[in-house]
């Protein structure tokens, strides 16, 4: 069955029309083959010379070659269409994943999304290559053959027509069973992918904590579950193939039996009987091929459905400006009101009625207890998370949303867990600024405190890191992310989400001296739970349970002796206790 995801593919109408014409020509070639072959055999049986059969045999060869050429051109067309569709689907999927942001990636699982974008799209291409032509053949060729058979012998045509509903019934029943099994297999595959990717990323940590063997058992359990699901799916597929072969062979044998009886009684001539006998297997062949390939394409169908669900996710659309934003300057003003975020799985708002306004450059600290909404606010400002409601303005003009590309292009974002690409240390640092000079690169390395770490690596800046390379600690990953920030001075809006969370306090104070100059002449939103940063902030947003509890400078908030003052007292007490 053609799904709505297939009908939405670019070029699908032209492809279906092309397959329709090819199937009609292929059906005509099959009938021509049967007629000519039975004609030659009948003439030879009646004692005619072999030399007189050259023309019909030549026409038979032409019909046979025409059929093969049609299949060749069909396969070439489908290879190109599937490849182009797969490329478009992969691009659209990646764009959607990036637009939905890191929260969505965490929810779905990195391994699942990576597998979907790579193997899943490849399975979709296989699905398109096999499913569409086989479906068109199944719809047209048997119909053409049975109409021709009916003109020769209505009784034989009736036999194959009666068998068809039985075949379809078994195909439907076994197809439903196979789909359920394939769905379970796909779910197991997604879980296995997530476990595999997570284990690779955390292998060093697991070994350090002595948990690698326990996690090995976990992966073995998931792998065994996937193996069982796969074998169960294959059993249904083999049963389906056996049922198709059994009923088609039985129906052909019945047709042959009645043709033989009619020949002995003189109720039918040899030529038409041979034509029907040759056409009978061809009548069932498209149905058998469709049934066999249906099981081979179930993974592709499931992948296409899963991809379609992601592509169908709609982000809230906010009315606003459509023209590109200018580069942020000291004269620009950002205002947002009624910023509320309610996650699907939560019963309460992560952020509620948050409002803020600021002009030009400045350092905005975002502070609060764990779960207060600091990271959520950063995700919204970065366009990674769509708020449930929000009205934002830039210079008095409505902003269509923080996911606006002209807003996001001005942002440099450093999360708690920066992503390292499977590449050299040099290329990871130069990711945003590949044109940076060697002098600027070395300066960024020193500012981020990376010099000693790089000197300890066997290949220095050329050492491979990331997945598949040398694993780094959380603090080392954050230093590389900071070095990226030191190199890029084009982006004037900086978003920091606990950028020093994995650093010890002494290292953090050392890095702070280098980081503070970076924050000048930028609009900075700095979310952290370490309050010593707040003394250097121009404005502090204090969050408590998703709401703004207080707002002001460090000195102003201390004088209020409110919630911020309590946080300072609590953290000061912890520091004293540690001493």
C-alpha cells in the first residue's frame, strides 16, 4: 500500500507514471512471449519444418529481450529515484533534528537518530526500489494476463481468479503478523543502537568506575533480544514464502490438469492450451515477488514511518518579522515577555511568564537551584526548544521565534557537554573558524588552558579525538569548546550553559581570568550554579521553580536579602565546610 510519506516524495507522480507504462509494456511482452512460444511448439508438433519457425522464434526473442530491457531501464530509474529521495529525506531529517534541538535528541536517543539517518534512510531507499515496481507489476500484469486467458479458455481463467483471493488472504494475514514482528524488531534495533552509541561514548568512564562488565551484560541482553526478534520475523517471512509457493504451484497444477483433460476430450486446441500453461506461472509471478519483497522491505517501511513522524513534528509558529536580523550591535534591544515552557511529559511549567529586556552588549547571569529552569531558558534563547508561549521583539519589531536562522547564526553556544567530532584536536578547535591563523589558534589554546593537555598527547594538535578517537574528560571537552569561542569573534551573542561544570574550582578561577575579556562587547547569557561568576555580571536573573524570583546586579540583590541572598549564604556555607 502506498503511504502518504511516499506520495509526498518529490518526483513520485512522474515515477508512478513511468512504472505504469513499463508495466503495461512488460505485460504485453509476456503475453507475446507465451503466444509466440506456443505457436512454435504447436507448429513443430504438427510436423512443420524447423526452418519455417525462424520468424516466430525471432519475434519471441525480440519480446524476451524487450522484457529484459524494460526491467533494466526500470531498475536504473528506480536506483536514481531512490538515491535522490534518500538524499532529500536525509537532508530534511537532519534539518528537522537540528531545528528541534538537543532536548529532542536526548529524548529520542543519539544512537536511534544516528541509525535512522544512516541505515534507516538506506533501508528506505531499498524499500522504494523494491516496493514501487513490484506493486505496479502486481496490479497490472496479472490483470492483463487473466484477460487474455479468458479469451482463450474462461474455465482456466476462472481457476486462477479463484485462487487469487486465497493468496491475498494469506498474504494479508501473514503480512500483519510479519509487520508486528518487524515493529518489535525495529524497536529492539533502536534500543540496541542507543546502548551501543552510549557505551562507546562512556566507555572510559565505565572502565574508570569498574562498571564495564555490568554494562557488557546489559548490551548482551539487548543484543539477544534483537536476535530473537529478528529470528521470529524471519520465521514468519519463510512461512509466508512457503504459503505463496504452495498455493501458486497447486493452482498451476490444477490448471495443467484441466487443460490436459480438455485436450483429450478435444475441447481446446494445443496452441491455446500451451499459451495458458505458459502464462499461468507468469500470472502468479508478480504476486509472489511482491509477497517475498514485502518482508524484505518491512524495515524500510518502518524506517520511513519513523522518519515521517519526526518530520511531521510542528514547532509553534510565532507571528513576526520575516526579514533577516542585522548583526547584533551596541544599539540593538532584545525584549521578550510571557515566555512559558511546558514539556509534554511534565505537569507543570519549566518556565512560567519569564520577561526580560536588554539593550546592546552586556553579561546576563542566570542563577537558580537545580531544576529552576536555567538550561531551559538557554535552550529557548538558542532556538533549540520551542516555548509554549512567548512574544519577542528586536528593536521594537516582532521576532518570528528564536529558531530564526538570522538569530541563530549570531549565536555561539557552549553547553555542559560539548560535542567533539571524530577528527583532530586542531580541526575540532577550528570548527567554526577554519580560516583562523596559526597564531590565533595558539593564542586560543593558551587562553582555554589547553597547552598542557595538547603537549601530553602523542600527536599533539593532530591527535584524533571524539567517537572512534581518543576519549577526553568532560573538563577537557569544555576547554576545547572554550577555545572555539576564543577563536570566533564574529558571533556577538554568547550562550553559556554551565560551561565550567566539569572543572575543579581552582582551574575554573584560572580560566575565568581569560574568559572575562571574551565576554566584553558581546551579549552574554551565562547560566551557572557557581555564584562567584555573578560578581562580574551586569544583570542577574534569579530563577526559582521556573519563575523569576529576583532580577538585578549582585550588589542590589544582596541588599534585598531575598532568594539570591539565601543562595549565596548556602553556597558560602558549603565552601566553608569544604575547607
